[in-house]
C-alpha cells in the first residue's frame, strides 16, 4: 500500500459523496492503495493525556491503534470528510486529532509525505478540505490538491424538504419546491468536480512515482508553517 485512503463520511458508501470522490482520486493515482472507512470505527478525539510524548505512540485503546501502522506505512494520504457545521465532521476530526502522537520530540515519521484533501458539503465542500490540509501541515505533509463538491444534503430525503423553510431545498429553490431525484446533488454528476478528482489522483501518482524528495517537502512545509506561526495573534 502506497496511499492510505480515508473516508470520513458517516454514511453508507453507496450514498456518500465523500466516498465517491476519495475513490475517484485513488483509482486515478495508478498506485497501490488501501481504503478505510471511519464510520466502521470507534475513535475518540485526543484526550491530551500526553501518553505519547516519550515514544510517539498514542495510548488510547480504541480503533485508531490498528490504523496507526497503516498511517506510518503509507507514503501518501487521500482523506475526505463531509462538511458538518462548516467544518470537519467529528469522525474525521477525531481521527486527525490523534495524529498528535506523531509530533513529539521532532518525530519525523510523517514528515515530507503527500496528501490530497477531499471535502463535500450540502452547499460547501471547501471548509472540510481546508481543515484537512491544515491538520496535515502540522505533520509537514504537503497537500498536493484539494477536491471539493456538493453532496446530497439529508433535507432532500428527510421527508420534510418541500416545506421546511430552514432546509436546503426550500432555501435553494424557494417555497413550493417539488423535489425530484435529479435535483439531489451527486458529485459524480458534477463534471468539474470529477475532473478535479481525476487530476488530483494523477498528480499524486506522478509525484509518488517520481520518488518525491521527502526532505525537500519537509523543508518547504516547515518554512510555510513558521511563516504561519509568525503571523498568528
Ligand atoms: C449534522 C450535519 C451538519 C451539516 N452541516 C452542513 C454545513 O454546515 N454546510 C454544508 O454545506 N453541509 C452540511 N451538511 C450536509 C453534508 O455535508 C452533506 O450531506 C454531504 O453530502 C455529506 O457527505 P457524505 O454524503 O459523504 O456523507 C451537514 C450534514 C449533517 C448531517
């Protein structure tokens, strides 16, 4: 496995926009990959116990322990999350928080690796993709591409979508809307989004096949992070 793909959606893959985009990126990379779904896992957020500071190994006993080896083994990551309240959903947030374990005593296990960030929202996929990029940069992992799309908000199928005035169908199409299947957003029907996924996959595969220089990526990421820290309040 060269790339670890991570689907942070809580939905069954048959209904998940995140899954469709993460899969498209992976399939177009041309390299070996493994895909994990966080919806099957029980993973808590970081509890700040600092049990990992001596050896960079998290001591919380849950499903992240088994994923740690895969995270370490991969050269790159394709991580996708849905937009919940304009940020990452908690499944993906908890998963990425736990990468804190790799950061102590200049632990360089993940430094210089590559990533693609995928975000899908009922209206806006950019927020989770940006958040994933930020998480990755704390381990000096370069996000080579971000792919964002519009997924199927539950309001289209909850049963009240045609009348609920705070739901996406009424807010998008106005009162009196009649919901039809073709109105329900599907990333695979968004040509620019699918093209971005194909392009991201190819770019990631190309960077990996070129044998990217992890030292160089690390140096660039460190410089970028230092500049960011210098400008924070
Ligand atoms: C609790 C919850 C909060 C959500 N908040 C937002 C939001 O703030 N902005 C948005 O664009 N979509 C929001 N959505 C819609 C999801 O992002 C959307 O359904 C997306 O398609 C989910 O991706 P998935 O199909 O891969 O699970 C929310 C959905 C849920 C369940």
